[in-house]
């Protein structure tokens, strides 16, 4: 409702004031309950908090594990630069610059388990044809650079720059070798949850299947699919019932 959204905006405004202090705001709900996590999630996102659902019968053990994470840096901003022939995909325009080749994200507080994932692809042929200084026939690898600005726990402002070159291939099976399916799983659930929250349930399920094709062997593919089953069931239940509890499950996956 409009009233609920006003309260949510008020919470978000308050949280912005403590972003730089290293305070993490996390949201805890109980399994099988409905609490509109989709409206509350921005509060956790702004401080890199978690959104979890805890089984009431295991409250003491689950809660202890939940609060054990320690902040390792605050005020974290990440900028990832691609080669100019590449562009990001499935990323909101407000996070992109330099013709979709630079991704900038304000992360906030981080723990050792914090992950930032993204997708990229080649730019359209029409754009590549205008790049006279690039010859893809002889190009064997592309540079990637991550620039991480953060504040250490003792208050120092720091910058870390990581540059790596990644070889590319036109052979699909060759490209699958060495793919970290744990990272793919995290990213695929976030992406599929965003799609499902827009009401595109079939597209959400198709996207999971597309990511599964990145597995290098049947065992990895089966492991990936098994890990995504609970989410896909939640999507189907949301489609059939419109339950806020299922919407909450999708919000949790999107914010992992």
C-alpha cells in the first residue's frame, strides 16, 4: 500500500545516515510467514545486510550462525572496466557508463562472503565495425580491471586495483572448462528472481535453464539444477497463488 511504501522510504532515509559507520542492517523473518521482504529489502541492501528466513524451531542455532559474520571493510565502491568491444548485459542503465563497458556499484559494508556478480557480452557487430583499432581476428585475450575503493576498519581510505587478462574462444565446450558453477548459481538466482518479481515467471525459469548449460559436465549440471529447485518451486507457487511468502523467497534469492 501507499502507506507501507512511505514507511519503507522513511526507513531507507534513516539507514542512509548510518551507511558510512559500518553498521549492517539485516532483516530476519520466520519460515512460512509473510512480511513483504520486497519492500524491506532496500534497507538491507544499503548496508550490505542479509535477508534470511529462520526456522522457529531452530531459532537459537540459526540466529547464532547468522550474526557470526564480521565486517571487513565499509564504504565500499566497486568499478569494473571491460575492454571496449565488450558490454554488460542485464544491468540497469544507471550503473553503467562508457558505452556500457564500465559498471559502478556502491556496495557499502562487506564481509568475507560478500559477492558482486555480473554478465557481459560482445557489442553489436555494427559497433565493432567502427572500431578501426581492434582486430578480433588476431585478438586472443581481453583485459578486465576492478577498482575497489573502501574504508578499512581503522578508518583509512584505501584503493585496490585488480587487472587480469582473460583469453577467449569461439568453441563453446572449451569455454565451459573451469567455470565456477557456485558463482553461476549465485548470479543466476539473483537474475531469475529479478525477472520473476516483474511477473515474468516463465522467462525466469528459462533463464535458470540457460545458466545450467554453462556446466562442463552432467554431474555439475545436475548439482546446479538441484540447488535451484527450491527457488523454482517458489516461483511457480507465486505464479499460482500470488502469496507474499513466495515473493519473500524470491527477494531473499535476489539479495544473496
